[in-house]
């Protein structure tokens, strides 16, 4: 036991670092996609597909990777997963056609599956009393999205977009070697698993799982989608250059990643329902304001006509986006608190399916963002879509938990009357 305790921190630090780099590379098209879009003359829908392609693979491989982690151990699976992406990342530098980027993006997307490997790998090194915090620290590797927004524009500006995949390929190779050197293996953590992908999908018979899938598709899927979309949004809407646009977009990505551990602590203290309910309302208000398009109108007054221009400036837009980033960070933790409370004996299968749903949300939403812009010509239509998804969550939560609120309130009312 003492030997394991000595290895806990190296495992946690090396795993969190590796996940941060993996997430940064998973989100690379948020920045790299902009010069590629200009080079190939892509429309908004095509850009959304390009940005989202790695998210598709990263989502679909989560469940099988979780099974392999149980069967073979997290260290070897994590190491091989990172190595498998090095060559595809490097080859992006030589891609010239749209379909080249799409195919290579699928292979790069394997890096996104690192969450379902690292979470159980880290968790098994810690006692239950410290496990939540350890998983929260590991989950903060989502901040790799912000890392890309800090690093990628500088590399592109200095050396051209073709150099970015080469730098990222080298970073992934070095990260894999560092992870292998500083991490450890405990054979007692390997659990023989005969659970298949179809067995895990059987949990979908429980309506609660569908609820949590929908919530997570908002707080995680929405986070991933906006992390991919916001740099281009700043460039197109406000005319900022790539470096400033990426820096402002990081005001959303950074809190959305690093505050996940705080969200776990808040959920433990106040409960998953209250926290998730508050998160959805905060997102509802922010998305309503963000979705309002720049509008000019003429009002006829007693003194004549008065012109009004309504729209969000970049400062208020960034403030609202920062609030959404904080809310999604807390919401990602509160949804998994729901799962741990309701499915304590089946948390692996349920979290795998819910994580898959969240990842698919992150894949579908950027494509829909682009399609809506192409159809309507309104850039803020992406926030209109997110506003609608939050409305669904609020209505579903209200009616799903209403019987529980009533059953809790009736005994309390009787007690007060007595």
C-alpha cells in the first residue's frame, strides 16, 4: 500500500499532463481549420465538419477504450493510444484536399478517447475518499483546449500552418515517452472484463440514462462545440486577427476545463440536482443574450425618427462566454455526480454511454452551427441552437424530478402541521 501511495502523485501528474496534450491536439482544428478554410475556400458547413471530425472518433472509441483499460491496464492503453496518433498528426502538414483533412482528422480524433482511459486508470490509484478530487484534477486536462488557443496561433503566424501539425506530432511523441517513464502499472488494477459494447448500451433502457445523456450533450458537447467554433467566430464577427481571436476564445475554454474539480466539490456539497438546475438556468440566460443578432432599427418618436443599434460588443460577448465556460465546467462535474449517485454499481457502463453522448454532441453541434450560418446568414444562430437545447434540458428536469420534489415536500408539510 505504501508503495502505491508513493506512485499516486507521479501517476496523477503524468496522466493529467498527457490528457492536457491529448485534448489540445484533439481541438487543433479550432485554430488550424481557419487557414485551411481560407486555403480551400470552404463554406461554414464544411468548416464545421472539418473542426468536428476528430470529435467523432474521440467519442466513438470511448466505450471500447474503457473496456480495454479494464482488461489490459490504463498505462499500456494510454501509451499506445498516444503513439497511434503521431503519424496522422504529422501527415496533416502534407494534406492538400478536403477529404485528406477529414480522413486524417478521424485518426487524430483517437486522442480524444484518452479521457475514458485516464479516468479509471487514475481512479484506481486512489482511495474512495480522495478519488473524486483525483478525477477532478485529471479532468482539468480539458484546459488543453485553451492551450491550443495560446500556442497554435503563434506557431502559425511565425512558421505557417503546415508547421503546426509537425510540432504537435513531436509533442505527442515526447508526451507519450514522458508518460511511460513517470507512470506505473499495478497488476491488481487489471480487471478481467467480458462486457461488450452492446452490453454497455443495455443501460439505455433506463430513462435516467437518457436524461443524463441530454444534460451532458449540453455541458460537454456544447463546451467542445464552442471551443472549436469561437476562434473563427471572433475572426468573422469582430474582424480580429487569429492570435487575438484565439486569446479571447480561451476565456471560455480555460475556465471550462480547469474548474471541473471545483464543480465536483460544489456538487458534493449541494447535490447534483440543485447544481445542474442552476447551471442550466445560467446557460439559458447567457445563450438568450448571446443569440440576439446585431440589429438596427428606426423608432418614430414625437421629435422625429430615432435610430437604434442593438448588439453585443466584444467585451460583453467575452464576459458572457466566460460565464458559460464556468457554468459548463461545473455542469460537467454535476452530471457525473448524478451518475455516481444513481448508478454506483454500474458507473463504468453508464459513464461510458453518457460520455459517448456528450462527445457526439460535440461532433454534431459544430456542423449544425455551420449549416445554420449558411442557411440564415446569422452568425449568432449557433447560440440560438444552444438556447433551444438548454430549454429542452430545463423542461425535462422539471418534469422528471417533480414527483421526487412532491414526495419530499409532503412529509415536511405534514411535520410542520403536526
